[in-house]
C-alpha cells in the first residue's frame, strides 16, 4: 500500500511539472492528429467513393498537422506548417485512396476567453488520388496546386507554456482546379511544446 501511495504521489508530481502553468516561449512546436470529413468537389471522385460503398469497403481517415509557432505579441502567434489528410478506402480487390498535403502560414489569436484560440491561415496544397474501382479501370492522378484557407478553433487544457494538450476543430477550403473545391472538416487532438 505504501508503494502505491508513493507511486501515485510521484505520478501527480511529475504531471504537475509537465502541465504546470508557465510563460509561453517565443518559439514553439505543435502537432495534431485527428479525423474528419472530406467533401470532395470532384464528381468523378465522389462517384468512385460511392462505388466503393456498394462493395462494403474498409475506410481509414486521418488528419494531421505540424507547425512552428512564433510569438508576435502575448495573444497573437504566427504559425508556419503543413496539413495532411489520408482518406483510404479499400476492399479485397479495389481501392480509392486520396492523400492531401498542404503547407500553411497563418495567425493564431487568443481573444481572452479562457484558453480558447482562433486561427486563420493561407494554404497551398494538392490532392493525389490512387483509384482502382473496376478490373478495367485504374488511375493515379494529382490535382492542381491550389491556394485555399483554413479556419480553426482550439481549446488548450493548460494555460501558458510547457507541454500543452488541447482539442480543436477546423475547416479547410481548397480549390482543386476546373472549378472544383474540397471542403475538409477536421476534429483533432493537439499537443504543443511552447
């Protein structure tokens, strides 16, 4: 019993050190991983995903981003980083996989409502598609590079610097050429080292 009490006290002490409130540093790093819903503007791609649905497919959908943050003023931070979404659909014989990669720069602002922040960012990205929905149809393609934007709202569980866990939701609008636009909604867990 004494060992368990010492272990519990040590765990609480270490947790306090990791998540203690400190001043946020001038430069930080953050990483996010989550899931989402891509709404593709390309009608052919939507049809291919529908065909996969008719064949009882498996789906893996993961979003991620990594960014460097630079303090401009106490409530305002510059973010520079990259976003990605992996949308893989497959069954035994067929697949319809999309990999979206975008680079961004933007501003993160804390308006003073607790640990809530908002982000607006300019994005430059493209989507790569790997499709085989019939024996006779196989395609690999890449969209045009598109200039889009991202809006996000995040909540940090700890105020200040150090290791800062948080959650967030974002929406990205990415043009794909030929008047096609992808809307990507994402919910994620973020860990910042600030």
